[in-house]
C-alpha cells in the first residue's frame, strides 16, 4: 500500500512536471500534516499553487478513509 503522507517526510511527492524528485521548501510536514506556505515559512500562508506537487506513484483506484 502506498502512503500519500507518512506523517514525517515528503518522500512520496515531487514537484509537478519535474523530472527529478526535488521538492520546494514551500512544502513541509508539520505535526504529521502536509502543509504549504508562500515562502516556506509556516502554516497560514497561501502558495498560490505556483509550485504544485504530485505523487511519485500513479494510482488506478484511490480510497480515502
């Protein structure tokens, strides 16, 4: 089973459209939750999604429990 967020790392994510597994500092895990911020400096900031991320894996069936 693949995890979207394991609560401690961003290893299952990459920048949208990127050929490498790099990820922007705008994205982080905070208290087990995936968050995004404008300048990589905390909760409550809006990214504007100019640095979107995507999962490294493809999924045919997704169940959110």
